[in-house]
C-alpha cells in the first residue's frame, strides 16, 4: 500500500513538471511559456530577451516595497560591458515615453497586455510612438545610475504593479528534487 502511494505521488510530481505540462504554464506576459529562443525554459515569457548583450550580471536585484509608497528597488540593475553600451528592447512594442525623470534620461516601451519596460539612465534618439522590434536599439547607457561602472536600471510594470524583470528572461521557478524511483536499499 505504501509503495503504491509513493508511486502515485511520484507520478503526480513527474506529470506536474513534464514538458507537456510545463508548456501550458503561463509566462509573465500571460501567454504560453514556450515557443521562442527567449523561452528555452518553461516559465520564461515568449519573445523577451536581455536588454544588454551579452547577458549581463545583475548588480542589484528586484526588491519591491511592501506598500507602494515605501522604499524598495522596483527593477533590476544590470552591469553593462562598457560605458555608452547600447540598450535593446527586450520585446516588441511602442515607445511611450522618452525624457528626463528627476535628473536621468529614461525611455519606456509599451509591450501590450498592460506591460511596460522602463530603462534609466538611457539616452535615446527615438520619439514617443516609435515602433520597436525585439532586439532593436532603444538608446545608450549614460552615467548616473550605478557607481563605479556602467549599468542600466530595468523596470517592468503591468498596469500599476511592478514585476521582476528577470522573470521575463530567466526561469525563476525553484528546483524540485525528486525522490529515487525505488527508495528501498538493495
């Protein structure tokens, strides 16, 4: 009886993490997770890529505040390979803002489905309303956000909620260790 229950539990775990089941798991964009090079692992949004190339180191992670008015880090800081590095659109969309916020140049791209990406400090020659493809150059990193080296701050929002940008380019699901097929020794 115990062995049958163990096998049933193991079957349920394997079924839950199988490629067929994983393909039905919605990514951050709300659609299927699979189907593009950017979505090589389940849970990654289809059609999203890193805004810096090669894939950058994360200097500061996503740390949303408990309440909207509290301090926190509403995006991620990505290390650039050099000053004035190009920043590319992580997904297709339309530029919805280019300008200065406080003292830094910012560009925002509306990707549809209520999703918007913002990048600072990024100088851009694009205008509001410009269509951009995934991988298109949005602008170039400017000094002023990270010290001592160059970086870009990348934030993603759906409506008024901040989301972890890394969920759009990496699989953030926890690893699952499966029990051995036959737990009895011998």
